[in-house]
C-alpha cells in the first residue's frame, strides 16, 4: 500500500468509518481497528493482528461502502456497480 493510501485509510478509520484490508501474503481479510507507525491493527477471524503497510491493500468492499462479506453472500449481491444486477 502506498503511503498516501495508508494515510487516507487511517484518517477514515480515525473518523469512525469501517475499513477492510487484505494481507497480500496470507490473503486474509480483516477490519482495520487502528494505525500505528507503518502498521495496521486488524481484526481478522476474531483475533487482533498487526500487518505491515507494505503487505496490505484496501479491499474493494470497504472502498465502495460494503460490509464484510459472509459465506452466504456473493460480492455481486451487494455490489452497486454490478452490470448484471
């Protein structure tokens, strides 16, 4: 993640917005709880984890205002940009 994207994401989280990121090494997705130095504090599968800024990328879901996906929900079911909806 670029520094500018990291700063924008952290500002949004500080303002109370829900943001989700993906760890590019493990491909896990979690909700951002806080930002510290160049690390993200993330809630992933019920556990609190710390991911490096360089290994993280904001997910499409949070960028477009989606909630965390559940197993019974396909991303297109909530995607307002879905051309087939």
